[in-house]
C-alpha cells in the first residue's frame, strides 16, 4: 500500500521521523554524559535537543496520521498503525514532561525529568519497532510496484514500467537476476 503523502516520490512521514527520534535519543545520551561528568553544559544540550525533537515529532505526526487513515480498518496493519501512533504520542508526551520539568537549560534536570526522558526512549524504541513492522512486514507506505530493478522515483515512471520484477528461487529466499 503506497503512502498518500509523498515528496519526490517518497513517503514524507519516514523522512521526517529520523530527526525527532535522533534528537530525543541523543538528548538522553547527553543526560547520561551530564550525570557522569557533572558538567552543566550537557544539560543545556539535552534541553535543546528535546525541544528540537518535540518540534520534529509534531511536524512528522500529521503525515503518519494521513497515511494511517488510508489503511483499511479490517486489516492487521490498521491495528499496528494505531498502536504505533499512540505509542509515539505517549513518547512525545513523556519528553514534553521531561522538558517541562527542566527549570532552565543549564541546570541539572530533576530525577523526574530524567525518568520521563528515559521512559520516552523506551516507548520510542517500541513505537519505532511498530513502525518498522508496518513498513517491512506489512508493506505500508511501500510503492505497489516496488522491486529490485524499479526506476528512480524522480523519473515519474511507475515502479513496474517495463522492468521485470526479480523472482524468488528455491527456499533460500534470495533474489536472483534472470
């Protein structure tokens, strides 16, 4: 099932989620470094990474919702997509709470703020796994004609136009050229 929201032939949601996930995860890394070094500069970096991650997550969410609304409600993908979306909303709320509890960027975050961001990373990992399940197992957001020899998406040509799809040979599951 192809994504409905595309940019240059690619689904927008997976393009945008890289930034918030990376920023939020790295914020936690900087919190850990701050704990280990007691250097307040790392708290400031973490604070602003959370801000950037929250903004990026809010920007990515509508594109995911738009694609999810196209999934038939009777399918397994619909339920997985719902769980993915709700998990990622919880992730953003946990990080928002962590940010809210930080008094100022360069001060030491409270135990509660750290706990919320650590919980946020755990939910982000689970939500990311669900997103991977949608794409890699259920084919959500994948071009209907996707194959190993499909033309470049910038050509505007259908993925199936004049290109033979690879075949599966034997039980090895390996694609082989014909």
